[in-house]
């Protein structure tokens, strides 16, 4: 649409007059159109429960569509209904775009360290597992049973562990800590680095 500086015929108030003056190249008519109908565009965008940044995007895109398509508007007197429809369509498009980028689930999934790849990584993992199993086999039977239960997937609750092993529920945590300490000592004795050690 031309952006000429000539003034409109008079101060138009009707949508049809504003549209006609815009099409004739009046910058003032365009500014008046934007000023008069911007609250309507914002209301439509907000009614779709978009966040402020998305509402801003809808606002900008709606006015871009209006600017690009104003010459093809067949019924200028229906401009308010037309811009409402434009804003509604842009709001729905923005809602769909935003929905594609909403993270779901536990954010820690994105923070996982990269898995070790290749045959070397697989071999190291097997060796670590083997060392842990050897160290685990050197523990007392109660420690082995406790750690096996607590490392199951899904792990049973302390009440279930207490029932299965015949120990007091309040003892499960301290016994677990001692069993893990003995396991770490067994791994260190075999020359294996324990997590958290350098």
C-alpha cells in the first residue's frame, strides 16, 4: 500500500472511509485505522489466552495481513468483522506454533549426559558392571539383598523392603547407607573409581 503523506479528504470515522483513504495512499488514514482497531486486535489475541509475546506476534502479523490484503477487501464497511477474523486466524496459528514448542515431561531428560558410544564405551560399561557385581558378591547377605531390592526398577518402598527383609522400617535408610559404604570400599580395594571421587 502506498505510504503517501497527503491528508484524507476530511477526518474519516467510518471504516469504509478510512479504507478508501488508505487505498488512496493516505498515511494519516492508515495511522487512524491502526489506532482505531488496535484494541480490537489485542482483545482477540488475548481472548485466545496467549502469552504477551505471542499476543504481540499476533498483533504484528494481523496488521501485516491487513496491509497486504486491504486492496482485495470487497466490503470496506465490514472492516471490523474482517480484521477480527484476521486476528482470530493469526491467534489460532500462533497457538499452534507455540504448542509445538512446549516441553513436556521431566526437564531433566534434556539435561542427561550423552551416552557413551562405540565399542570402547560398551566395553568400559561391561567392565564397570562386572567390577560392581564382584564387589557386591563380597558383601554380607543382608547388604546384597537390601541393595538388590532398592536397585530394582521400580524400587519398592521402605515399608515393602522392611516386610521382605524382616527389618524395622526406620533401619532401612541407615542399613542402605552402610551397605553402600561397604560396596564403595570394596570397589576402591579393586582399584575402581567410585562416583564423586577423582
